[in-house]
């Protein structure tokens, strides 16, 4: 569908990725891991593929490039960088080994985050109703952030969030590019 609509490339988001699902159909958020998704789509599509989900280091970048991606897109890997505007309570959660899960509890749209009390208490009853749930919970989440209460606001993060490092973003990009180039696959970061 994207190719027929004139897309120049496709971002493929594996289930392990943090944050909201990149799907346009929230009833089918996707349950495939990134490498499986990448290989399946590469076999069916000639568009450049950008791989996202669970990539934290140069080995991950090299892996997705070797599997057919034209570029790698990283998110959670940058959330501990000093330049990131990540809330201190969110930073602490990212540094932990706490599990993640998919939920609609915070916004009404499926997203992956670090499991907290709000998610445990409201996930089972959360409808697919974005942006209505987002607007409903916004004041609660804003107050929780102001209070530093990580149990009451969304802690978006990928499954391997504990691999994130508190290094300057420029240094992280240089390490990712240098390491993936040594891997022989070239370097392509998005």
C-alpha cells in the first residue's frame, strides 16, 4: 500500500521498539520482531527499508544492514544522552531492568513502555481510542511528571532499554557509525 501511494521508503518497526506503534491500524499493531519483519518485507518490496526497534549499538546497526535495511533508526538508545529532554524519573526507569509491555492505557493507542502501576491498573480496560484517551489522561500524566511520580506517567522505551547509555549524542552516533563500518556493512543511521 505504501509503495502504491508513492512512498520513497519504509520504516519497519519491530515489536521490540519503544513508544507508539508506527502502524496506521491500531487493531493490528504488529507482533513481529525486527529481523523477521525486515526479511519478510525485503522479499516483497524494492523500496529502501529503515529498521527500527531494539537497536542500541553498532552490532545492532550492522545486523539490520546485513539483513537488508538501508538504514537504522534508533530511539531509546538516545534517551539517556545529556541533550535529551528525558524526565529524571523516566531516565531512572530506563536505567533499570524493569520489563516493558505494549499498552493503550496512557493514550488509547498501542505503545511500548516500561511497566508501572498506571499501566498495570488500566491496561486491561484501555480502549483503542486515540486521541480521546490521550486528552483524558494528559492532565494526570502532566501532574505525575511534575511530582516525579514514575508510576503515573508513560515511560516509553524499547525492550532493551537498560542498554541505553548516558553519553553525548554526538559520541553515540560516532561510535555507532564507526562500529558498524568496521562490521563491513557500511554505516547508515537514521
